[in-house]
C-alpha cells in the first residue's frame, strides 16, 4: 500500500470577532489541547479528537462577553479549513464514514462523505436550550461552518434522547467516529481518488 503523506495542518483565522488557531494531525492518537472559553464546547471537541483519533489543538479568543455564537461558528470554520488542508486531494481515503453512538437513553447517527460538496442535514430535538455555558442552538452553527470549509456532506440525526447533555455528546462522539472511518486509508484503493470523476 502506498503510504499516505503526513496529514497535518496549522491554520489561523482572525476576524474582528474571533482569533482562532487549529493545529491537527489526522493520524494521531486522540490527544487534545482545547481552550475555547466555553467548557462544554471543549468537552465536545475532546470527544471528536478521542473518537476520531485526531490530535487536536485549538486556541480560541472570541467575543464571549456577547455570547458564544461567533466563537463556536468560527471554530467550526477553522476546523473545516484545517481538515481540508490536511486531507489534501483525498487520494487513498475511504471517503465515506458513519457511526451510531449511544449514551444512556440517547442515540445519534452521523454519516459523512468527503465529497467536495458542502451539505448539512441536522436533526437534533434538544430537550434544553443550554448545557452549562453552551447554547445548544450553536451545534448547528458549528457544523454548518465545518461543512462549508471542509467540503463535506454531513447528515446528523439524534434518534433518541431526553437529556440534552447526552444528546449533544452522542452527536460529537459519532461525528468523531464517522470522521475516523472516512479518513482511514483504504488498502484496496491505495493511491487512487475514491470517485468515478477522478477528483473530489
């Protein structure tokens, strides 16, 4: 099998609202260093790293005196940019990934396609508006920012759940697992781009 080159990225994105830096290694061990200023959001990003086996270092300074919207959305954007840079032309990857993850009464399904076409379907009937200092509505903003800049199609469905913490955690864990599957090298497709078009 052809060896996939080091899949790492270091991306900065600075605006008048936020200053974000994302460093990652898609072939890591799930180590995470996270500082977004929103504790529960850091907890969710840690799930992505650990279940995706992605080494992830995120530093974010944002206008949290207003609310978490810009910080969460811009972390999603910058993470998408970093993954797009690290994965390159997608040669040799599995391309598609999916995962079901339960946590007590909650169950979520995430399906991802590294298609080159941004698209998001998200259905999470959250049972609470806030978890700690995290506005659950911002889950959509995070994933919308991510898909637009990673160039992926992403379907997220929370199938069951009565506790908003559990609902959200199953989504982020399943997202990490789906990323891990999609980004894993396919030994039968080494050196090829997984598309009949020859490009993604």
